[in-house]
């Protein structure tokens, strides 16, 4: 084959190939066509590093959210050993979730600047140490310091760092990639709830926290070393990119700046949407197990409700990602809100274990879908230029909702002796989130103030 034919074959092959050839094609044949073809083929056979990023994020998600979700499993141990009011115990979870939202804003900005490896290592250290110290709790102030503050700092990287990073590594299939990562948290919730319950029964809650804290500290810090901010850091292209200069280190990311974003109605609507989502989810994950115990369900069976939510939400996370790529983020969000409202209606009449299991399965689809599509939805509306900071602020509104709802539910129980009123309030906020999502429209660039 002569040089001209080789060149044509090379160009045709690179148009067919994945993002790895973009950088080579932009070099204007500085190498001979034969050399470029050989180099491009070698890159084709090399595993795209974005897959490694996704795999690492998957495991870290499972560890962080799985262990964090076990607070509801430990709830009864605090009631039994210390005799604290429910609102007092729930207050620690509320403080943790609220501060997690505040730190999300800070971590989101720092992640945009310094990258996920450093920031996730930092968060892993705080989360592991905070959980280890939970095994030494003997007073309310310790519960609030260790769980309310240290664990909050450690947890803030679980979503903002990992989802923002993956959004930069994937253009095509961004929704599916994000949903697969959120499957990790579903598996983590399913496994860690059962593990924590078994450890408490077989040993005690202090040993349980020691084991969970040690596992989290070692694995999260170790896995964080594999994270990279974006493909340009490794002279690669995002998966699904088409630009000739993608992968160059001087590429400017597309999207709105933080100042432009906060000037739009869509930004504040998304804040309200996520407030409504987490207002529901955090109450359910914190109080549902104790609600089941109040109905006469055994503690281990009550913990299995959380395990079912974690396991069944895997389907919701995967389905949410696929649906967002095919139907769009807004349509998928609307479907999730409708399912959430239906599950909360069922919860009002659920009085037996099997009925609570039905609630868990139904609710889990919306739970998984919400958290799988929030990052792609933000990227789709605002772009990726300031994705970490924008997502961090939106998540902070959600955590504020979760912090408020957990304390409110505990307080209403102490007054009324049941969670009935609290569950009706959850249904109200599901309706608010649904209405806000309906009102979302695409951003018109020329309508943004200069």
C-alpha cells in the first residue's frame, strides 16, 4: 500500500475509532502515516482510563454511602444504652447532613481546582477517623462532634468529587456512567446495613463502628490515589468526544460560570428540586427502621428494610441512567417523583413487615433514579466548566432539606408518638419537587445577564 493509501486508511480508521485518536489526528501528520497508524492502534488496545475512574468511584461510593446509611441501624443502640430522646439522636444526623452540604460547596470548588485525588484522600481520612471515634461515644457532645462534624467533612466528597469527575470523563453515556457509580452506593447500603446489624448482634455497636471505620479509612484513602480530574490531565479525550483538539491540555470546558448559573431561574429551581428529594430520602433512611421497630418488627428485620432499599435501588439507578440518556433528564426526574409520591401514599397504610418491604421496593426505584441523574442533569443544564461548584451548591440545598426533615420527624414523633404526620409532610414535599421539575425549561444563553 502506498503512502497516500495508508494516509486515507488511517483517517478512515480514526474516524471510526474511540476518543483516543483525537489527539493524534490533531498533530497534522508530524509523524508518517504508518507511524501514526501504529501509535493509534496501540492506544486503541489500551484500556480507557475513564473506566478505571468509574470503577474506583463505584467502590468508594459503596463504602461511603453504605457505611453512612447505617446510622439508622445504630439508632436503637443509642436509645437503649443512653436513653437519649429521639430528637437528640436525630439531631446528630441532622447536623452531619447539614454540614455535609456546607462542605460540599467548599469541596466542589477545591475539586475543580486541585483535582479528586487530593480531595478524596482528605475526605477519606476524616470519614475513617470520625467513624473510629464513634466507637468511643459516651456523651451527646461526642456524638455531635464525631458524627455531626468529622463524618460530615469526610462524606462531602462521596458525591460531589466522584460525580463531577465522571461527568468530565464521559460525554457519551454520561447518564449511564453516573448511574453505574450510584449503583455502588446502592450495593453499599444493602451490604453495610446487614453487616452493621450482624456486628451489633454478635459483638456490640462499639466494635461495629471500629470495624467499619477501619475498613473505610484504609480503602478510601488507597483507592483515591487512582483518581484524575479530567482526560486532559492524561492527554486523553472524554469518552464520546468529537472535537479535533479534545485531549489537549489547553481545552476550555464548555458551560456557564458560577456567576452566570446563579443568575438563572433554572439554578434555583434545581436547588428546590434537590431540597425536596433529600428532604424525603434522609428521613426515610434515618427513621424507617425505627418506625418498623415501633410497629413490633424485630430489630434485624427492621434493618433489612434499609438493605432492601439499597439493593432494589440498584435497579432504579441503572434504569435512571439509561432513561436519562434516552428520554432526557427532566422526563426521568418526573417519573421518579411520581413513583416517590406513590410509595409515600402506600407508607401511610403500611402496618406489617411485608407492607414495609413493598414500600422499600417501590421507594427504592425513585431513590436510585434521583441520585443517578442529578449530576448529568446539572451538566446538561449548566455544562461542566464550573460543574463541581454548581453541583456542590445544589447538593448543599438538598442536605439542608435532609437536616431539617430528620430533626422535624424526630420532634414530631416525640410530640405525637408516631411518624404519621412526618410522613404526610414528606408527601407534600414530593409534590413540591414534582411541580418544580415540571417548570424546568432549557437555559436561553442570550437571556443570561452579562
